[in-house]
């Protein structure tokens, strides 16, 4: 309906300019050229819009979505983690502009986290270092063949060091989920650690408790709680129904439909988005981007909310009581790396404040991509998706491998 109204309005505007230009020319008015130019621009736009919008309506062009292959067997709600990944793998992928940017496997270890290493609270014999990692999708790396903590561990083992990376990261989580995992799982089960790493992407410290569930759903159920107070976090799945839905255009489909999607056939159970004027939408998107850029330039990180402070204080107490060294790494976006603007990001300032409050060392993760030209940096990230690709993740793994011996020296007694 919107599309039809839009084209009617543009057509009427084009006709108005055409008629007015003709009348002014008949009267030999010089101003007819202005309206003739307006008619030409509108008419050209109208023809182009009709063609492009029609093409998008009958193809994958312009589509952007996540598809999950029968992932109810893998993605389960968990009151501590927010989401538990079972050991039963399932495929998933992201389609952008009609092409899969990645196809990967969702799978957890025996503790429900996306890592190849099964670990337990007790420290195995012979390890030189045992480091816990808290991060988001960049550290979980569900869209890659191997995430950076697993790669760092593999590189260390190749060099003869018995390093164990305990990856407690999950897709889309931040401060609230980190607090829950650290205090309700790591502390409660008395994990023996030699160090902790927080890898913080912009906005991670502003993320409240989020949950995921795919059993019984045909769309990616991802909800975020509205409050910081842990007393409001859902203990059962039914209690998550009051949390707002956080993700759109993400669908759980059958294995057969996933194969169809791989062959560029639209899955029958996936609804097509309501058709919009494509070129017009791009114009409005540019205006929105400009507006958001201005707002981002003016935005300053506010002081932590009192409820946020409670979570941060609990993390500080964990660190202080166990006397475990902590490293906080700020991870800029690829746009910030390309434009060299990460140092001005208020989220970086907020991350530095977080590090100071919990008594951690702060490291700027941009160092992983130092001395690279913008075009070189861009090669380490997906074309459309904001995440790094396998090469970018591996580069960060080597960066962290160099940091670990310096920040976490060998210890005879592991923290409990």
C-alpha cells in the first residue's frame, strides 16, 4: 500500500512539473527551464525507481537477514548465561544483498559456550596460564571456523606453551551477562584462573541482560531486559516474555529450506519484507546516517547508572578478593579503524573508566591493526556485516598472544 501511494505522489509531482513547464514555455517565460529541469529529474527518477524496485521485488537484491537451520536443538535459554549452546551443531548464515556473507556452525562445548575447549573449574596439571575471556560476538566468533581465543590457544600450543583460554563469550552480550556468568558461574563454581580478559566493543557496557531461545520458534527469539537490577533477570523462560524483542529479520528454517537458500531460492517460510521504493529508501538512509553521525559526534558517555555501578563493583570485588590480574581491551569498529576516529569514541572513554574501576590494565585493541592502510584494514572485515572475517580474527589472536605473557606472568598458585 505504501509503495503504491508513494509512486502515485511522485507521478503526480512529475506531471505537475511537466504541465507547468509547458504552460510557462507557451507564455515564453524564462522560468519554464527550471520546471522543465524539475520534470526531467523527477521523470528520470520515477523510471529508475520503478525498474530498481521491480528488480528487488523479484530477486534477493537488497535482502538482509539471518537464517538458522533447525537451531532449536542448539540455542537454548539459560538463566545464568542468557543463552546456552548445546553440543549439537546447527548451521546458520547471513544473507546480505542476495549473497551469503558467511555460513557457519553454532555449537557449544560441555559448558554451553562457543569454544572447542571443554573446561572445568579445576585447573589441569601442566598449564602455564589459564585465562578467562569475556566478550561478545567478536570473541564468540560463531560466524567463523575458529574464534580468536581458540586460535590464540592453538598458536601458543604450537610454540610449546600450555595456555588454556576459557571463552565465556556469547553473541550479543555485554556487561549484565558478563556479571551473571562471572558471579553466578565462575565464582560460584570456584574456577581456578591466572587472569581475565574483557574484550569490549562499543556499547557492550550499555547492554542489559539478554536471552535467546530457539526451541519452538520459527524466528530468532532474542530479548533484552529493561533493567540493570539482577533481581529482575528472568529465572525461567516464561519470565522472558516481558522483555522486548531485540532482533528482526532472523528466521529458524528447515534443513531443506536452508539448502534452498544456499541455492538462491527464497525459503517458503521466510516472509518477504514489505516492498519499499529502493532508491528513495537509500536517500532517506543517507539522511538518517548523517543525522546519526552528528548525534554520535555530540554524544558523550554519561556516568555509569547506579545499577551498572553495582554490577561493576561486584566484578571489582571478585578481582580484588582473588587477586587475579585483569586486562580490558577496547575493540574499535572497522569504520573507526579506517577513519582513525576510535580515540574520540565516548565508548572508549567509558571502557577506560570500567578498567579503572575494576583495577584492570587497559589496552587499545586498535593495535592489532596498526600500521595498515584503510584498504588493508577493510580486508580483515566482512563487506557488509560489521564483524571481522577469519583473517581479522586471526590477526587479533596473534595480537593477544603477544600481550598475554606480559599481562599475565606465570603463577605458581592459581586464583580460586
